C-alpha cells in the first residue's frame, strides 16, 4: 500500500504528502487533502518539514485501498487531492512528493522514519531547487504516402486481375520492396529526429528521462510518437526551452509538444 511504512492499524494514521525545506511555517490554508475531516498540517523533521494529515486508518487498509484502485473515478479523486497539496507546497519551496497513500501508524513513527531518510531527501532537494519538470513529446512528420495512397498502392480493377499484364508479378514485387524501403527510411528519419530533439533539450536540462513512446490510436490520435521524455530544467531557462522547441520544429519538421512546468516527480527518487 505504501512505499515506506507498514499498514496502518490504529484508529488514526498519518498520511504524508511531501517533504520540503520550508523557511518558516508553510501556509496550508484551504487545502482539504484526501479527506476534509482533519486539516493538512506540517510536521517538523529538524531542518526539513513533512506535509501530513491525520486520516482514519480504516479508510486505508489493504482491502479498502485495493478496492479504491479498482475504481477509476475514486482513484483519480484521491490522486488529484494528493497532487493539489504537493503542488501548493512546491509552488513555494523545494518539495519532494511522496507516493500516493504513504501512511504511518502514528506521528512518532512518521517522524522517525522520515528523519531517517533526511540525507537522501536533502540531496534530492538540493538537486531540484529552482528547477521544474517539463515533458516533451515528438511526433514524426506525416509522410504524404501515409495520408494518400498512390496509384501504385491501390488494388487493381477486377478486369486487370483477370488479365495480368506481362511482368506484373515483377512489378508487384518491386513495388513492395520500394514500399518497405520507404517505411524503413521513414523509421530511420524518425529516430534521428527523436535523437536530435533529445540531444538539444538535454543540453539545457539538469537531468532527463526517456520514456516508452505511446502507441498510435489512443483517443483517435493516429500520429506516430517518436519521443516521450521528461526533463529537469532550471526555472531561469524555461524561456530558452520554448525557443529551442520552436527552432527544432522548424529544423526537423516534426510536431513537438512541450508541457509544464510540473512538480519534478520524475527526478526526486534519483538521489
């Protein structure tokens, strides 16, 4: 159920959203968290601060949580509530988001376990301070042959099939070889585009992660994704990232989508 605690078994449990390096008391007004029963509050860890909330342990047993995981709308509600708290804190301080449903049986156990992770948290916080996560997705340029079938690719008329022209078999094989060669060339070109974009963005990023490209057909999207990556970029280089993406679009002809800035979820676990 959680990454860093045992199963909550008492009447109440401590739900941990994030760990941050806050100067003074974080303002948490208006945050309801995953439950509105108790306020979202801070928990001192010495030089660090945990953002926590007291919840009913019965709401987070393994059985209840597994049922919640199977309910897409309910899981999304919890994920949004968790992210809302993390984002509010990260807007003010360097923040390490903890996994969804990280719980401890008591405040003392939470403080003890999290304090034991202070060296790792400190390293990660230094790394992400004044940085944000940006997503970059690249779609290959759409070849004309992928949109409109050429005359050579269209099926022959019934009369033509009944009386094949001399050399038709050889022409068919040559056409198939040509189509295969074109597909291979488009694939090679797409990989070069992906590498060029990744190399360019990586030059201005402090860290990067290449993810598995999404397949075609999702939500009616038939574009071919050749790069799905995320980058840790310093705040003062955000405008540079936008300018770089525009230049790469013009130079490669590829469709490049940039999203962010986000809380650097992808980079806090690499310390």
